C-alpha cells in the first residue's frame, strides 16, 4: 500500500492528525505494508517474535520513513521496529500504529454532549493489554490542534516520534503505546493552529511528578479497600440529620519533621496521627484543603493544574487512597475542597490548551478573574462541563471521598464578581447572573445525587443567592449544605469586642437565627480567618490570656450547640497565637502549656457531648429543633436557648439547655425559663478548673421552680460563671 505524498509531507512536517493512515500495518491486495518513521534514522528493520528480521526500505523523498511489503500469508500480527542511526546506535519499540482506535463512538458521543459520567476511565493515560501486548492508552481533547504527540523519557521528549490519531470530529486524539507501563512520565506536545509547539501536561492525568516538576505520570492502582463497613453504614443516612463537625486541615502544615529539614509528612504518615487527633477531639470528619496537584504551594491547593491527580508532595495516589481508607476505618469521614471556579495561567497546564481558549472563555470579561489572576472555566461548553462533573464523581467514586466542599461558588454565580463597570458582560437576559454556571452547578449536584447518593456537597457561597441548598427540582442549586459566612463574620465581630461594649453589638450574635432555616448551613471558622493579617482566633479574642481562652471556650460552645454543621480550622484547638503559615508546622508545643491543655480537654468534652446528643444535630433542618429562651438580655450579656429532639430519635436527652454568659461578671442568681419541670444536670461547664477556667462554684444539679419565666411555666435559678457556658440536660 503506497503512501500518498501529501500524507508523507504532513508526517515529515509534524502536522499529521491521523498518522495511523500512514504508519503501522496496512493490508492490501498483495500483502501487508509495514511503515515506520524516525526522522533521525538511517535504516530500519521489522523484527518478528521469532527473531526474524524484515528489512524496511526508505521511502523515496521521505527522510526517516521506512516501509516493506510482507506478502500474503506472511503478515505478522506482532512485531517491533528497530531503527539504526548514523552513529551506529539502535532503538527499538513495538509499533503503536498497528492498533485500532480504543475509544468507541458512544464514548465520544457522550463526551460531545457533556454527559460521560465515567470520562476518567477513557481520557488520560491507562495501562492496558491489547491483543496480548501490554502498554498504555493515551487520549486527550485538543480539537483545534494540528498535531498532538505523546512525549516523555521513553522517546527523549521528541514530539516527532509518537504523533496521535484524531478521532473524527470529536477533537479527541488517542494513541496506544505498547511496552509502556505505570510510572512513566509524559506530556503532550501540541502544534497549535498558528503552528506553534506547546508542551502540556495531561488534564486527565491521575498522577503527576512532585513539584516543581510538571509532567504527568502514568498511574495504576493496586490498593485494596477495607472501608466497606463505613460505606455500608453511610448508605441511606441523611447527612442533614447526622452529626457533622469537620476539622479543616492543610496537610502540608499540620505537622512537619523538624529534624529532617522541615519535611512534610506523607499521606501514610499523616493518616494515623491526624485521625487519632481528630477522633480525640470528637470531630466526625476531616476537611482537606485541595489535594489536587498544584504547582504553587502558596496557593494552598486552590490553583489546580492536575484536577485528577492527588498532589505528589505527600505520596502516590494509592498513598492517598490509604489515607482515606484509614480514616474511614477509624470512623472519620473525609471532605475534600474542590475548585471548579477557576484555574491558574500556568502555560504548561489548561491555559489555551490547544492554542485556543479551550477550557476558558476567550473574552477576558468572561474568562479571567481579575482579583485572583486566574482563568474562569467556560461552563457553556459541553466538554468543559463534562471535565468538571466527571472530576467530582472521580474523587467521590475512586477515592471514596464523603463530601465535596465547592470553593468560591459566589464567584461562579455572578458575572460582575470582583469586576468594575465595563469589565463584565451581561447574560443573554441582560442580567449579572452567570446562567451557564448556574446550569453547571445544578447538573453537578444532580449527577452526584444520582451516581454517589451517599455523598454530599457543600457550597462556599457568601451572598444572598436564594436556594443554594434547595433541590434543583424546586429551582435551587442542589447543594446539601451552604457555608454560613454571615454567621461567621457576625460572630467573630461580636467576640472581638471588649465585653463592656458587647451590649451594643448584641444583635450580631442573634441575627443569624432569623435566616437560619432559609438554607441548610455549615458554620465555618476556617483557614480564611487566620491569614493575611487577620490574626489567629486566639488573638481575635479580647482581654488578657485567661480571658482570651475563656472567650474561645464560649465561641466553640456557641458554634457546637446551635443549629448547623461545624468547621474548625487546625490550630484553633491549640489557641495558636501566630497566624497560620503554610510553610511551617502548627505550634504543637503549645499543647504542653497548662491553659491550652485545658482548652484541648474542653474541646474533647464538647465534641463528645455534640456527637452523643442527637438534640444537637438530629433536628438541624427543623425550625422546631431550636428555640430561644432569652436572646434579649444585652445588658447582662447573657443568651440562653434550647435544642430539641422532639421525637427522641437516636437516644440522649430530648431537650438541651445552653446558657452563655458573655461577660466577665459572674451572675449569682440568674433565672431562665425551663422547657420542662424537673432536675437538670450540668453536662458541660466551660469554666471548670480542668479546662483552665476560674472554677466559679456551680451546682452539678439544679431543680426547676414553679415560677413562670420566659413564657415557660417553670424556671431555673442558675449561677453563671464569668465568660462561661453551661450546657444542661434534664435528668430522666
């Protein structure tokens, strides 16, 4: 079979989008033509499995192209090509151009429609065995490219040697390279429509080399999961009515090894230490800042370059699987921060991937984020939506992640986010809403609910957008939860006030209950509040060191006993004084400081109380699960409320009474209304000596009096410690 001159010319020019039509084995009337290409070779032979060689002759006028006709009856099914170079050296490899396409029409069709839920199994790099030959199948989407090649150490990073085949009009290029195996580093060399060569890492790579390297790595998993009991227990549960207290962690700075040049811990080193710490403090979940691969450590993971690859800073993808598996076996869920809002301008990654604005909008008024210096995904493009939705499902399915906290949702919803007048384009209706992003978020949450129904999603959304956690069928965005940024800002603003001035800010503490049931909320005290000059939680608190710790105990009690799920960033349990620094470990020596050791004991007891009392979480979504006893005593700085588990599901007390004295003045005879008559036991006293409190005398048990108060027919007379919280439950 004779090659067409135009095909040979395109191959030699490095611009052929279908090299398989020239190279490889091609059957004809007289036999099979085997054709191979290496631009620097002076000769080539075809080597059969039995060692027999068939000389290949140089094609006339096509330097580096060699061919031979194998007559009918002698056509080989397996062979390799051996090239010889002018210096006498040789290089041989099995012919990648004799294999048929591996992606089917259905896969390409679903991808084009944006509906391929398992896309990660087909795009990227996958070790496979085809026709008895082991190798790696590569596939990448680059519709505007004139040529795409796989490059790596295996070919000296020479883009002329392994050009890929474009599959119809899908924009997908693919190539199976026999002889390759897991662990190989690779990239794609892309010739753009303008003729430029660009070296890009694989958007679908499931592993990458450790930064500062940016190459993709062929991945294969051998991890055997042991968390089936956890996953079975998770099925059928409603996360809205389960305890959820997340310990937010940046893996690279939770703890380091100072004796080894401040080395970060690996996933396998972190798992037992981190799980034990979180379990001790009563947390139900770990929430990890993004672990997807990122080049810039200072982005904390929020500028992603490898959406499908756990960062190699801490180990391999299987090491991360071990981490999640271990946490599950210890009874801890794992939530992952996920970043579909933007991506960095690194030229080796997604930016203008095939020489055009492929993943981003071409118009910077839609495609650039001016505040963060990043690019915005084009949510109106089917393949881009598919890339992101399949990525979410990938983490939930392949790594058994329990929930995704979706970062920067507000920036996705509004076209004018962080933009001045004239710097943004309105939607087709003339509004500021990003209708394509809204559609994407709804599709995302519907896909998660359908494919991984036991998992949940959380929106970091800071505006008054309605229905963030409402069902998509009801016009909502479909998230399970929404971060309550308003509660966080108001609460921290209140607590940073000197107690003598708090009466002027009382509504900051109580206002959030007015909109509590408009969404299903998570209350975050997150990493964002302890960086960029904001100070640590400890330094936000007023007063001397004793008062600061007392205020922290009050703050945590308020967070853990009011409706909504909880997030506390690492270091908050240590009352760390300095701001969080992603390049150093937490100040673990503070745990030996007696007052801070008391704070740790307090959080341990608070966490156990939260997990063990369904009244504190079973009715989170229900307005009748919370009631103010008194929220108006601004002069004394006292608030009191009750949490109810009216149906008594899950055991524990049906009513929990919480009283917070937000003043340093003790109250010797303070009366509050009681939900029901009887004896109440103090379950938690934040002022206890063991927690570093003043040990102001408080009875362990108090009995109601038939004195109507706060609209209740009976009441309790309490002794309130200074800057102290009391949690009481009725005795049976």
